[in-house]
């Protein structure tokens, strides 16, 4: 069941524009590979890369740690690997939300093992109160409280991704 709206569509647009501007200033004219962490990042990733300079390549990686639950299992499973050659290239990992940090740390380590020039993390949302491992988020949209959220790519059991705003998700009482 949907709870209160956490971030409106207008706020999302402002966040994406701000983050894209920060990345464009940081990146300059250097080519880079932007890797979206599927599936949750898809709307943020698409809106973001359309505002970036044209010297970028896009790719996707898909991992799973949640399944149909609202809690991470703590085990990261690679579902779809990247196809881009990232050796000696700047890589930007684009994520929907950094929660415990465990999944993103594992994904970043997978990418670092391929010897990129750099790996920087871009995340729409962060829940610092849930962090179990330190994650350096270079470009952050917004911090939120410890609530489970859906919409704008974020889901619960593959539902609610298509909402254009981000809402708190309230599980049905058992």
C-alpha cells in the first residue's frame, strides 16, 4: 500500500538536473562509461544521461539482493554483466538508492577488478541510517529517512516502478 509522497515529480526533475550539472562540471570533456545498476535505476539513469555531455557510453549491470522482500538478503547475485570495456576509463555507477551499501560495494568491486581509471558512484537516494559498509557516493540526489520507498524505478516485488513520484511503501499488516 502506498503511503505519503516522499519526493514529488518536480523535486525529482530538480534533483536530476542538479546532479547532471555536477557531473558535467566534474567530467569536463573526458569520455566515460555510465553503468546503470538495473532495474531500479532505469528512470533516473535515462533522465540523467540525456542531460550529460555526448562523450559518454552507457551500459548496464543487474544484480539481485532483495528478491520480492523489503529487506536485503545480504547476498549479491550477478544477473547481467556489462559488455563495455572499462579498462583505463572513467566509470560512473548509477544506482537508485544506497541502503546498507553492501550491494553497491560488491558491484563497485566487480568493476574495479577490471582496472578502470576511476569508479565514481551516482545515486538518486541514500539512507545513511541503514549503512552497514562505507560507500563513497560522489554524486547524490537526496538523503531520505529509513522508510521503504517505491516509484520512479524503485519497486516492491517488481510493482510500483512506473510511478512518477517516490512514495513510502507500507506493507500490508499481517
